[in-house]
C-alpha cells in the first residue's frame, strides 16, 4: 500500500530525491513539494473524516495493555523517588549551604530535574552513539518499518521512563513545583510530549522518537544546572559567592549553544526532514501512515522551542549587559524557559 487513500499508479506521481544532508532551504522546499503531492485533493478523494482517521489508528497503532501499567507504575515510582530525593539529599544540601529563604524552596526542584535529565540523556546518548546509527543516518530510519516490527528492549526502557516522567511532570507541575507564569504552557508541553511519545511508540516510530529525546533532554540539564548555581550565589547575611555567579553564566552560555544546535538546528534538519520528507519516500510502500498527525505534533514542539527562544535571548541579553540580579530564577524573570 503506497498511500492510504490512493492507487499504486497515483503513487508514482511523486518524483525527485530527498537530500541526505539537508539544509533549512532543503527542508522548506522538499517539505512543500511533499505536502503538495501527498495532500493533494486527488490523493484523498476517498478519505472520510473521522472514519478514515480511526481506521488509520486501528490499522497501524499497536500496544499491549501492560505497556500502560508499566508507564503508570514508573510515573508513581519517579514521584516517590522525587519526594525522597527532595526530603533527604536536597534538605542536607540546603542546610550546609546556608541559603536565603527564597532559594531554599527552589533548590530541591532544580536539583531533582538536573539529576533526572542527566540520567535520561546519558542513557539516550549511549543508545545514539554506541547502539544505533539513526543520528548519523536519519534517512535510513524508515527502511525496515512495519506495523508488526518489535521495539528493541533498550529503546522500550527509555520510552517507559520518558513517558512515565512526563506523566509524573503533569502531577508535579500542579502539586509539587513552584507556580510560575508559564504554568499553562508547561502543562501543554507535558501533554504534547506524552502524545508524541505514545503515538511514536504505538506506530513503531521509535527510531525518530529516540532522536527527539536526544535533542531535547540535554538543554534541560544545563537549564537546571544554571538555576542551581544562581540559587547558591547569595547566602544568609548577604554574603555572595562570585565563583558561582561566573559559573552560572558559563552554564547558561552552554545552555544557549545547546538550544540552537540541538533544538533549532539538528531537530529540524534530522527529525523534521526525516519525518516530513524521507517518510514519504521510504515508508509509504510499507503502509506507513498518520503522516499529518505525527508531523503536526513535531512542528508544534518546534514552535514551543521558538517561543522559549524569545525569553532565552532576553535573559541572555540581561546577563551580557549585567542587568540581571544575583540569585534570581532565570525562569521566573522572563516567564520561564524549558
């Protein structure tokens, strides 16, 4: 089946080649050509909403009931681990550092997130660097796709942990984290991420999902590390530790660089190009579908990355010009970055 709602002959109307090393221009041009062909009225004349969409899910999505139980169990486990982490390790750290009251409440959250993001990204790096070549050859991601293909156990573990973490994050955003100005945006981000993780898992798009994890978790490590350093600059009695002030600037600089490289360069050119363009060339003949839904979620994720970039640049400007106050929360000061 070359296209879910057209004949094999019509499928031959797609001509041209995709780029193995795409640029932004390639992404825009090739994606436009692909979308104009794939979603032309003649290709979808037999499509009936919502029946055809439901049939697409039924035909392509597959998961076991135990997968849901494992994810929820991991979400509960992560929540319990966080409570233990914040009440033991973070409390010990706070008592030794003699922090001001305002920052005592912020340290546990950032310390926990920094720890967990470091763990998940390190494991993801191991998979991308030593187990699979999806990062270096994203154009090969779709070659062996089939709705019955098995997800490797090491990737499945990552999916359960990541999805469990974001289920936990919805609970944490409402009941555990400090309330900030971008509260609703963060909830939207968590819901979107869970939808992307679930859809890519059920449709066996786990290879592209692995790249999404790899390109997003690393920035959160340096975001939380930067906040931690800023929280410990000012101590009780007004004493300031300028070493941490300069270290926080360095960490934030790395965060900004990683944001551009991973989320705004590699994510569009490796993930969005592969899922939006290469997908059509490589996977349609195997019956791969739900192109529009999956790519819409990925582009919404890119939009959120650009939305947060605005606040990142404002904070970066304040740090460079010296107008940022010591010990503040780089998230609260500009509606938050993530």
